[in-house]
C-alpha cells in the first residue's frame, strides 16, 4: 500500500513537471502575432515595389527636385514619390521629361498647410504598404526677397518660414517612424551657402542669416510676427534663416536619433543653381545676368542637371551613409581660375561650383551659428511647439579662399549697419522693454511685440497695388516679347521638347583629336555601374559611365565630369562638336542610341587647354595672393561682360520653357483630364481600404487552411 501511495505521489509530481516542460517548449509561440487582414493587405501592397527603395522628395516639379528625380529614375533601384503642391503641373512636367510612370508617383503636399502635411503622411502610409521609406529629401523652397511685407499662410505663419522650414520639420517627424526596417535610411536637408556664414556667400552678403535669440519663434511666429528673430520683416533674410534652421535641425536629428534609429541625417549645398525657378520672383534682368555673374565672377554656378546628380549622389552613394555631415563639392571656391575660364564658359573648380565629378564630394565645415548647441536646443523646442510635432524617443543626449575673405571683409560693414537699422526700428518705444523682460507672462510679451511689428507693417492699403505685388511675386515666368508668338499647345510642347535629336555632320573648328594616344582600358567611374544599360566611353579623358537609351549626351557628359562647352544649344554654332565614329556631331543634339550587347558608345571630346592653369595656390595677403586675386576678378569680369552680350537666346529659351509649362498646366486644368495622382476623395480612401482588406482576407483563409491540414 505504501509503495502504491509513493508511486502515486511521484506521478503527481512528475506529470505537472512534464506538462510544464512541454508548455515551455512551445513558449516561443507566445510571441507570434497572428496577422490581421489589414496587415496582410499591407504586405500585398508593399509587394508591388519589388526590391526598389522608396524615395520621398518634396518639390519635384521644377529645379533641383526635378533634376534629382530624373537622376534617380535612370537607376532601376528606386521608386520616387514626388510631393508637390500642383499635381496638374507635375503631370505636365512628368510627361515632358519622360518620367517612368511605373516608378514615379506624384502625391499632393502643400507645405504651407500643416493639415495638408498630415493628410499627405496618411496617404503615404497607405501607399507604401508594409515597405519602409528609405530616403527623404527636404528640397521644396520658395524665395521671396522683393516684397517689403510678408505673405501669410493659412496657419498664420510667414510663407517662406512654413514652406521652407516648419512644414519640412513636421513632415520629417511624421516620416521617420516609417523608416523603421530600412537597412539604409537617409534624411537629407537642402541647406545653402547663405545659411553658413563662414563663407562669403553666407557671411559677406547682406542680409546675414542670424536667428539671434529666437524671440519670434518663442512667441509663436504668427501674424504679425514674421521673423524667427522677432524683428522687422526682411524677405531675403527669412530665406537664409530657414536654410540655417534646416542645417541646425539636421545636426539635432543626428545627435538625438542617429544612434537609436540608424538613420543617416545630413545637409547639403549642391551649388548655386542660378538658372533655377527658385529665383522666379526676381525681375527678368536679374534672372538673365545672375547666372552669368555666378559663372564668371563668383565661380559658384552649377546647372540643374549637375546639381541633381549631387543630391542623387548623397541619396545613392555608399560613402554618404555617414550621419551629421554637411556635404559639398569641389574644395575651395574660385581656385586657379586662369584664362581657360573663358574657354570653359565660366566652369571652374570651387565649393559649389560646376565640375569636380563624383569623387569631388567632401565634408564641408559648418559655421559657429550652425553648430551653436544652445540655440539648436531652443530652435528644436520652439519648432516643436509651433508645429505640434511628435518624435520617437531619443535614447541618448547628445577656410574659405583668400579672395572670398577679402570680399567678405569689404561687405560686412554695410551688412552690420543695415541689420542694426532693422533691429532698432523693431525695438523702439516702451514695448521694447516689455518684450525683453522674460519675467513677464509670455502672452503679455507677445501682444507687445505684435503691436510694435504691426506699426512697422508695410502692407499697402491700396488694393490695386496689393494685387500687382502679389501677381509680381506669384512665381509666374515673365512675359518676353520674343515669346509672344508661342501660342497653342503644339507650339508650347515644341518649345519644351526642342528640335529633334539628330547626329549632324559638322566641320570641326580644331584639329581632329583622333590621334591622341590611348591611355589603356577606360576606367568605370565609381558608382556609375547601375546608371543605365549602355556603356559610354569618353576620350581623351579615358573614363567610362553608363547611360540610358535616348538619354541626352550632354547629360551623360555632365554626370561623368567631362567638359563640353555649349553656346546656342541648337546644333548651329558648332561649339559643342564631338567625334562619334569618325563623324563630327553636335553634342547638344545627340542622344544615346541602342547598341548590341558588348558594344560601347565612344565619344571623343575636344581638348581644353591647360596652359594657363596655376601650379600652386597663393597664400593669403602675399604679393602672389594679391596678383592672383586681381587676375581672377579681371578675367571673371571680362567673361561676364562678353557673355552678357550674347545671353539673350539662352535666357529666352529658359524662360520660354517655364512659360510653356504654366500655359500647359492651366490649359489642362481647364479640361477635365485626369491628373497624375488626383486628390483622393472619401470614396477613394474607402476603395483603398477594400483593396488592402480583400487580399488580406484571402491570405488569412489560406493561413487557416494550412493550420487545419497540419492539425489533421
């Protein structure tokens, strides 16, 4: 009996232990989350992208955003989401530029409206399915330097402030969580030399970017408080302040989130894109001569295609996974100008200037203002309060060339006087002491600041004058007499597409370079292997790149840092002739043809003389430095004067293209044609949900059948 009781007791102990052991064996299943129909629907939605990376770029209908999109779409590894305010204009641009509609999606985003930012993020989240966002480029911007008074957004903020900075600040906070799961996530802020005051572009040209103590942002930056520094409005300064704020924000994001999220945060200055529509609110004479000035005098000019390649590089190049960097190109501005500058149409070496190629990228120095940690924290706090942005939890706290120094010293005194006058006008009277007294309630200080700035407001009371000002600064291309004959959709499309591309035989103006000695097998430019299907070899440079069928040869050469001088861009002036298969043709009229597998498209380029290049750089304040600086400016002004006389045709074509885009957009808005991506209605959202849930239900059914078979 005792043995029976002992056996029974032993069994009572062993059986629970065995059950517990068996249960622990299946404990790993406790972490399994049974997928819901919506989860599986997201998986099905994300599958349409294959192995492509998802890139979000703001402002893709013109300028840098458009050029970067073209570069990304030449690589099969990306799907680009263009966030734009005007979807119909984007549809026209995508059609004219030949964007691949299978790899480009336009979505509506108005950065001047926080509600629009929130709606865009919701649509983006539904569109991506279960796929992570891999890249975000905060590019869109407006520049409004010509008005004496601010224009306000629906949310009550100055337009440049909200579009350039606050809208992107909120957008970044919303998209960052969508980057979880990306193996190579990058967020790039488009900064500017104007926001970095350790260069002449940022520190020697009034107004200077300076957030001061951020009193305006602290008090809400709402009408009539336009400026973040809390002083009187200055349109040009506001643009520079927003670029400074973006660069500071990039650094703050790096310090707070890089280690915990793995996202690489950086800012860039791609160079002065002087022909960009960013300057659309400037007068026609400025838009005509400013690019020539930047080419010949400052050396900071860069064309849209090359600038697009630079932003593409930061989004694509494995070297650019480093976080907390301000990327620039080409070393120091205006080094070794020499007489060959006149031959090269102003192209020279220089930070932000044209040329340099893929390997000229470098980590640029940031100014003390950009790196000011105390002000950075204050900017972060104020921006969060204004935008109501919410961020993931952070797990850890965190010389220019001699000529430019001389120019900066010469102009800084005037800048100081101008800035003192602006600040003094904003802080006169009894209210100034109240605003400065931080012990008083914030609301009382804000009301006093509003009263003082309202008294300084220059908004005209004449409604007709107000209407004229708004039309002048609406961003429309100017009307030129030479464009008066361009009427009708056919004429506008012809202006946009240009003459048909043909290889025209042209008599060369120099000796045939075919006798140049070969330098061995051409070397593929690093990072260019995936840029297309057709190998293109340039001689005598002896470099190889890849290109797409039908891609303009001029774009391929620019990307490969092969210099070809252009003048008329119509194939008539013979300036850009290159030799292809023993025949001289105009590079501006030639496109990459299809070739049999294993063949290469060979191009021989006219050599540029190096006889006048400086062998060494002069030191600061030496006889050689003074001589070099004098020659640089003399040659630059000579080139500026010569090019200004002959600038009309190129300028008319550039403005004509902008005008044609405007007319086509307005014409197609008037017709009931479907846009590239219309604003979704409530019914549209319902349809999207059904599309996601139906495949999800089917997947759940399949999942249950498998379980039942396994159980049987």
